[in-house]
């Protein structure tokens, strides 16, 4: 299946209400998913300025501009979630 628009696609099962999926359609080949500690990496980036976009199901989108040098760039992003918020 191909998606023609960038954005969030929610998929639901008509037979099983607890079954669902979220597909995040991105405009390029640069995407990743964080590990259990929230860390992620990209490899093969050329030095330069980039915009990192983070999405969380309950909190939405967050953007940060970063500068990548010859070695690597380290960033930190905080996602504001309530401690006792119900899980989606």
C-alpha cells in the first residue's frame, strides 16, 4: 500500500475493537523508532542543518532544529506527558 499524503493514519479492526495500528507517513527515508530507553540514532547523515520531528500518540508532534557536524549530534527532547495519564 502506498500513501500519497504525509501524516498520521489510524487503522482500526471492525471485528476486534482492541486491535488498532498507527502508521506515520513521513516525507523522506529518514525515520526511526526509539529503543526502550528513548534513545535513537541515524547513520549516514551528511554534516548540515536538519529538523528533527518527533511524534507521540498521546502528545502529538514536536520539532527541533539541529546541527550535525562531522562526528555526530546529540539532542534531547522532552515530551510532556502527565505521569498518571491513561494509556492510549
